[in-house]
C-alpha cells in the first residue's frame, strides 16, 4: 500500500496527521527561514514510537552549492543539525532542496560542493534531495543535471524527492518524466504532490490544491502512479483542504482511506 500524508504544523504533528486521516507526516523541526539549530522536542520519544512515519524537511535557506561560504558553510552546519534532530525523533529521512550555484562559477561546481557536503555530514539518517523550481544554475531542476548530480553523490545513499509543482514550474516536461528520473537516479523515494498556481516554466514555486491549479490532472495522476512512492501533499489551507487533497491522491491510487 502506498502511504499518503501531508506536511503538517510541527507542534502536534501526530494529532494534525490524524485530523487529515494521513498515513504519514512531514514536518519542520526548526524555523525554515533560520540558521538556528532545532531545539530539543519534548515529544521526541512519542514521535519515535509512533506508527505514523515522520519525514523532516530541512530549512529552505540551505544551499550547499553556493559559492559564498557565508551561505555554504552554515548550510552544511544546519543540515547536520537537522539530521541530528531528525534522528532524535525517529524520522525516516531528511529532505533538502538541491540548491544552485551562485556567483560566476559553472554549474558543475554545485555538484562538487554536494559531494563535499555529504562527506562532511555524519549521520545514519537518509538525506533525500528534492528537485527545485528555479535557479539558473540549479543542480536539481533539469533531469539531465539530476543525473549528473546522482552520478557524483549516489554512493552516499542519498534519495530523491519529486515535487510536481517544482517540476512544472521549473520547465521540465512532465510527460514520461518518471521513467527519465528513474533512469537518472535509480530511485524516487517520495513524491510531494502539489498543483501549481503558475504556468509551465514560470520558475515560481507557488503551490495550489490538487485539481485547482494549472498542472493537467491526468499528468499529475500519472506521475503519482508511475512513481509508486509514498506521497506528501504540501498544499495550501488547513485540515479540510489537505484532507481533500489526500483523498484525491487515494482516488488516483485506487485505494480507500
């Protein structure tokens, strides 16, 4: 059975997941716009023992590909801190955006910096790299660059997260994309199913509820089915809206809650 869940508020994630009838939950363990280390959680033991799988999304600020060491070095540090905190709550994986090269350097430098970042991280928890919507020298926007990235870092056991909105907004053709990604990475570990408020190749990362945005529903459904991986919706709204999106995915998968 393919599990379907949502990104939920982090204060009481198990209750939030229950209200949405979610099979799993994705959470932040710290402010996604901060370099601060995640604080200890009083419910860590409860989360570790929960039958609901937990995925942790790392802060958005992380860009291990940046040429500026005032970004690159803190990115490595907060990635380590996030992995440590995710281990404490028994999370299945830490999800981090692929990032992009800044400055005048070539795109290849981002791939080299990913290797150095993974060499520096000391953790047993899997790190999943997520495709991104923008960045002129992004290393995880186009499938051809995702292939080059995974050729370099695949030995570290990294996973891959396919975000449908990022794919669409990033200008990557959605037809036959899952087989192309599987050829590039050998794996899809999680699918973040989000519709898009903006047109194809807009480079704008604005999520919409499923079936209410601009991604053709049949293409989004095909990606879900072909990926065959656990699903997280990161869609707008609260319990009611996300519960409806979870049911949309379950209908696509032909299963009941």
